């Protein structure tokens, strides 16, 4: 479909691991609400291993070197070492 289209096409998802349109929407929303993507800290809470939204947003943030991403799994998803430190 993308080869035949006369306008850019964004695939909603590329596999069970990516959710590209959600990541683009998140980047757009951050830009719109904050006015800039510079010096932002983005906290991602959730299932960091299997959540495709977290994976996609992490990849989408790479070009914006001034953004800092912080990851925090919920207690149920933390490994023993992290759980014992809190």
C-alpha cells in the first residue's frame, strides 16, 4: 500500500513489539503541551519488557538528545534486586 500511495503512509504497528503511531502521537503531544522537546524528563511507568508503547516511544525519543527518559516498572514487574532496594 505504501508503495502505491501518493501521500506518506504511517503503519499503525510493525509487529507485536512496536506501536509507531502511538509514539508519534506522544511526541506530538509533548511538543504541543510543553512548547519544546528540549530539557524534558519523561517518566515511563509500566511493563518495560513487554509494553510495545514504551518500546516505541523510547525509539522515537532517540533523535531528541536533550530529552531524558526515566523508566520505572511497577512493583509487580521489578526484579528481586530492585524490589529489595526500595
